């Protein structure tokens, strides 16, 4: 469990310091930037609530988080269907 | 092409008014909230730049946007692989 607070940064990132979150499961890494930020799908519990899937960028060592989206299991199922229809 | 400005709202949403964006392709809708916000994967050009995939919540009629993540085609390919390994 991590306790953090957040401050919006000029680069669009969010600095942590007052949010409680716990990464329940590291599901997968989509990519890594030249500066070492990783775009990750994780299962996260925010402020002790039920965990939700979460897609966002993270600085090395999870020191900062970027903006992201929360996804339900149903969202992931539908996203999987959408991606499997794309020519990727 | 839409010209918008954005203002951070208490509910975590972003109100639009000064960002230029164009939705090049509506790729798919993951879900819809009781208030009519939709979680969508789109191909969007921001400020006239090359379009990128974008996953975020939108208010009805695209009047407001929530926070989201930008995704490259490579991100989507990797995300597809991750989702296809999950028990969904």
C-alpha cells in the first residue's frame, strides 16, 4: 500500500503524495519511453476500494504517474473484441 | 476539426475550449455510464499533429472529455496480446 499526494506537473504528469493505492496485480507493460516511463495495465485498489483495471504511464520506480483510464473487466472484454477486429 | 479550451473539473473531467482535435476514426465504444458518458477508443489528431489512438471517457455529444491515455499502434498490438492471455 502506498500513500501519496498528487500535484499536476507542466508535462501533464501527476506527482504523487496523498492518494492511497495498491497495485494488486501487474498485468502487463505495453511500451517504455526513452526516459524509462512505462505504459502499463495493472489491477489497482485506490483508497482501499475494490481493485479496478488501470491503464496509464508510470515513471521509473513508480515515482510519478501520468494520466490514465480506469477499466472494468467488462471494458477489457469489449476492448479485446475491438482490438481483435483491427488490422494490428 | 474542433477547437476547445479545457478546464479541470471537480469530478476529474476536463472541460473543453482551447485544444484543437479531430476524431479521425471512431474505433469502438467499450461502455456507457448511467449519465451517458462513453469510454471510447478513437484515432485522434491533436493540434493538427499525426493522429494517435486515444482511450478516454466522453460526455454525450463530446461536450466534455475525461482523462485518457494516448496509444501507439505498437501499444495496441501489445495490449491485444496481453488481453488475449487474460481470462476474460
